[in-house]
């Protein structure tokens, strides 16, 4: 089963959202309307909360987790993801905050306490270190990530296109029943 309760927390999946049957979503997790979670993804809200906005896509093999509260970080860090975010294949998000209309390139890692403002592109394979802030309107690349350049009009338009494309695709997967146990 893809959706699991943990410590009296059961994930909440919004209307028309898709969670592939091979994904694991557990604990204090909320997934917004029309969002999608693709095969072999793990979203583990076992020691803090995870919130995913509307029309957001979490691609295959991604791992989403939190930073627990403890002696080295008294409040911990939840994982907060906004609306119309496209999270590429094999992305690692750990206790960070992502705004709206973001593209996180394949194989990227965003660490504890990092903040990514609205309308940002993070190039494939990038590392966003703990506590780093990425300001709106730029392409960031590298390990560690560096600001590369301003986004152009075509890139700004891509955010809505990507979100809409994945809404259509997840609707096809829902129609085929790929969110249901075999």
C-alpha cells in the first residue's frame, strides 16, 4: 500500500491527486489538489510535517524527508513545497522550503533549512547547501549551487506548462488505475 499511517498521522491526499502504487507516502504529509507522486518515490513525514501544494509533480525515485527536532536543531525543519513545482527524477529534498513555480532538475539535492523562492530553476545535479536562500527569477547550477543568470520569458512560461502537462499525465494514470493496489 502506498499510503501509510504513522504515530496517529495519516497522509492526506487532495482531490484528483495521483500517488503511484509503487510510491510510499507516510506520516504527517499533505499532498495538494491535482498533484502527482510518481513510481518509487518516498515521502516520509515520520518526525515532522511535509506539505506539498497544488499541481506539483514529484518525479520517479525522489526522496522527500524532514529534519527532526533535537538537541542540534530544537525546532527541526518541515518540508514545505508550493504550487506548480516540478521536482525532477531522483531529487532529494530534506527539511527545506520551496516556493511556487519551481523546476528542480534531475538528481539535485536541497538540504536542511534551505529556502527556494518563487520562479526558480535549479539545474540537474545541483546541491543547495543547508540554510542557503535562492532568490526568485534566476537559474542556479552547480555543487554547491551558484546563481547563473536571470530567467528569460520562455523559462517563466515553462512553469505553468510543466504543471499543466503533469496534471494531464496524472489524469491518464488515474484513469488506468495506477494509484490502486494490484
